[in-house]
C-alpha cells in the first residue's frame, strides 16, 4: 500500500495528519490545562496563606486580580506555543521567553 493510499484510508482533520494524532494532542492540551490551573491555584494560595501569619504580606483584591491576569496571559502564551509551534526548539524558546517575560513583569510590579 502506498503512502498516499494509507493517508486516504484514515480520516484527517489537518493536512497530512491522521485524526488520531489530532485527538491525542487535544487530550494532552486538556491535561496541560488541568495541571496549569492547579499550579496557578497553588501559587495564588501562597500570599493568601502568608497574609494569615504575617503583617508583612498585604495583598488587596486588586493585587490578586493582577496576578490572576498575569497567570492567564502566561497560560495563553504557553497554549499558543503548544498549538502552533511545529518544532520542539521553537516551542521551548517561546515558552522560555513567555516565562521570562512573566517573571520580569512580576519583579517590576513587586518593586514598583
């Protein structure tokens, strides 16, 4: 059986990719979202718990809103990298740059 006949035998969603490949990538992305959401909640809980034990940590609702927005932007950037970067090197570079930008903005807001 020729390669073109093999591709025609299995239904496709994208050019040249079998449907099974697309489904597994979607499943992996769904798993990623769950892990990122749990990690974001854990990170958000740190200042909330710290405020209960010390007066040095004083976050307002606005601080939490800004941090949630930053985490959502980071999650969106990572999801875009996972979905649209075709090579592992490009994906890793985009995720690394996203993390560095997140940490830079976080540091600037913390010292401002």
